[in-house]
C-alpha cells in the first residue's frame, strides 16, 4: 500500500470485519464490528480524526478497498 500524504491518519477496512486507524505518530488501533475506538476520535462525515496519543486532529486518508489492509514488513 502506498504511503499516505504527510499530515494524515490512515483509515482502512481490515481483514475479518475489522477497521484500522494509523496515525503518523505511530498510534495504531484495530477494532472489530461495532466496537468503539479507544485511541482515536474519528469524524467520518468530515474526513477528520483526532489521535489521543499525540493530541492532534488530522484529515483521514481513506483506503476503501477491503482487500488491501495495512501490512507490516
């Protein structure tokens, strides 16, 4: 997957009915189904997200293809 533009939080559907958020500060969270976010406060209507680790609100960079998800090298 291509890197996101600087200054954004990556959002992607993951495998097995999960959703993933990844901040440029390294904060990462994976939730399943109807779980609520613990490390982020996303606003999907405004395409913005607040990262609670670095206390920053950034635009969302969306990956809407559920076949592509974040992979660690």
